[in-house]
């Protein structure tokens, strides 16, 4: 299936991140990555540039997260060779982090892992939103801070794809093939004793500024030697073809009661196999003939939108300036947000992460314009609405959390000629 060619093009108006997907993959283009590596093979990009990821995260930023963000297990793990330290050893009585105990644990060989880093650091949140908007797959960031001569985790494979951004220090990774290529997302992830592994198929020393892509299912493990290591993973949790088929089956089952009927009493008995096979084949034929791709796609899109959270971008200040919105104001979607138009007969609505804004049917053209917008636009460009309603509608979309005033107006007033 061909993926649209522009999904990896950086759009600074819509991302709000100082670091873009193009920067993550450089010098590869997005299309090179998709054609040659995505779900196929290991990628290592060597850059020899220690400050490459400074705009995203750093060791100093990690310490600020630990001290100021009230991180608690399971969002924080302290691990050595697959063995987790009991949280009571590094938490205060109120559950907050005892930073001095973390210093001690790190000095004694433990790695500090933060899960869901995008919930604690705005630049990472903005970049995760950008990456998942480009890929249409949910993205989660973790970080791993390991002292010299240490190993946090035993050999394993992940059921999600992983980008590894080496922020500081270095780490040696070993890879041992894929016993189950592209495994089902969230299926069992075994820890594999190192003695049971064959010789590595690849061995990579990752340095500051480097990038790796590890396709899901590829067995890997890593350890430090003379240097500490600090890396961030961007876990891409894919929607798979199975998910689309499941949504199609769910949507069709709501319309056809034959798919909702209970299996016959005693169906587990061995002598019921022929009857089950006959009905199973009949239902498959019906599903094959009448399943609706668009309905399944809409359900998946709904799940994706519900799972997206806008990165912090000072939106309360936007609410304080609502009265300043006029027909000549330029606005833009907030970083990382997408939306879809829902036709409901006599009414229409815009659905986006965290909210739905509705209106009468004559708002359809304006809502369609907003849904398709990828660049800033002026309020008076909204089609199908009188000037006063253009302003009122724009203020509703800002109040609802979809739009904000553009930080980089194209001109002083009015729409461009």
C-alpha cells in the first residue's frame, strides 16, 4: 500500500516543536526510510554530533523531571540486569522522589528509566505529537540513563517499533534476528536468556547524536562499558491490518444480528465442529461481501484522535485574548492536532482530541475548511459564513482547544491577495 509522499515533510506551523521528523531521520528522507527500513530491517545513522538532540532532552532536563514532576512508579523504574529496585528505597513517605537515593542507586550501577516521558517534558510532547501525526500511529517516549559498565535489561524483543535517539554517552547494542517478524502489538514479549542466543547478527556502538530504528520483533540487548549512556526511545505502537479488520467486523456486527448471536450451547464439544465450520464459512462470506472499509477507518480514526493529547503551548493565554480575535486575525491549528468532519444530517461537527464542536449544516463548508487546513489562515477566509459568524466560530474553536492565534502572521491585516 502506497503511503502519501509528503507525510514526513516538516510543517513548522502545525508542529510547534524545535525538532522535526526530518531532523530525526536525516540524512535519510522519509520516503527512503519507509521504503528500505520500516518494518524491515535495523537502521543506524551515525552523526558524530553530541548536541544534535539538545532541543529535545538532556541529562539536566532529566534531573528537573525527577525533582519537579512528581514522577511515580510505574512511570519511573530503577533497574539493574532486569531486577527492579523496590520503589520504597528511592521514594519519600509521601511518594515523592528522594533524589539522593537515586544518585546512590545510579552510582551503584542501576539504570534510571522514565516511561511516558512526553507527559513530563513539553519539547518531547510536541515531537511525539508530530511523529504520530506523520505516521498515524501512537507514539510514546521513554528515556534510559545508565552508568558505565552496566546493563539494565536482558535480551528481548518489543511488539512496537522503536526509534533510539542517543542523547549523551555511548552504548553497545547486539541484535539476534527476529523469531517472530512484525509480532502482534501488545502480544507476549519474552525475556530470552543470553545463553540461548546465537551469535549476534549485528553489533552497533551508538554515540551521541546517533539514531537507530529497531523494527518490532528484533531481539536486542545493550550495555555500557567505559562511558555512561543516556538515550531516549520513541516507541511507535502500530495500528495493524488486524485492527482495521476488527473494526470492520465491529461496525458490521452492529448492523447484522447474525454476528451478535451467541454460539450454540455446548459448542465446545468436539462433535459440534462441522456445524460450527458451516456457519463460520457462511458468516465469512457475508462479511466479505458487505464489510465497509470507510466505517472501519472512521472507528480507527476515532481511536487515534481520542488517544492524542495536545502538547503544552500556553493556551490559557489564548483564552485571555479571545476578544482580540477579528476577521483580520490569522489563526492556526494547535501543535500536533488533527480533526475530522462529521456529517449528522441537519447538523455537522468537528471532532478533535478532547472535544467536539457542533453547528447547523450551513457551517459545513467552514468546518471542512478547518479540517483540511495545514497552514495558518485568516478568519475572513472561512467559507460560507457571514463576517460576524466567522469571528464567533473562530473564537469557539479557540475556546474549545483546536485553534490558536498564529505566532507568525503572513501580513499585517486581511487575507493575502
